[in-house]
C-alpha cells in the first residue's frame, strides 16, 4: 500500500512501528467519537501500512529461521 505522506519504514525498529500502531489506534477511536469519517479513513490507511510492514518483517524472519532449520535437517553425506 502506498500513501504520499508515508515515511521510509525501513529505518524504524519493529517496536517503534508497534508503538505507532498503538498511537494511531488511540487516535482512530478519538476521531470516531468526534464523528470524522475522513480522518478515520486516513488513520486506517496508515495502520494498514504499518501492519503490512510488520507482517513483511516477521515473514522474512520466519523464512530465515525455517531455512536454517531445513539446512540442519538435510544431510547430503
């Protein structure tokens, strides 16, 4: 997903992205109470962007772990 105001997420740690998601969720519910549907759309877009980035990172980590595990299981000798 792309948004013109999106920052380069590769420079953030996983924990920083998780904190941003928590902060955006708080802002989302505040905007919902105020009745601002346009703002809800923008916030949910950023939440989706951050969640996709975390999912991509976790998938890469898992793939790396699985590759290492499979290397140890295969014996070519």
